[in-house]
């Protein structure tokens, strides 16, 4: 069971990193996002207007993905959650 959890976590992290790469963030930005605490990731999303229910339901990989997408989108269009 532990092996399956570790494999699934590894796959999710790999997916997150691939999505982050496609968001055209710099290496420093990617490193900064992955080093950010889970609570800070939640705060960043909430302050940008993300729905609280959605943010609270996200696990860490989903939070990292959402913040990376937000930063990648904001970088090109200054978009916010609607």
C-alpha cells in the first residue's frame, strides 16, 4: 500500500512539474512555487479570487498546479480568477 501511495504521489508531482513547464515560468519561479508552504499556496489563490471551497478541497499537487497556472497566465495577460 505504501508503495502505491509513493508511486501515485510521484506521478502527480511529475504531472505538476510538466504543467509548470508548459506555463512558461522561469526555473526560479518554478523552484519558488514548489518550496512555498501549502498554506501560503492556498493564501495566494484565495487572494487572487479563487473560490474558497475549491481551494480548501485541493491537495498540494493541485495547489502547486493552480498557482503555476495563475502565475503563467498573469505573466502573459494579468488574468485573475473569475
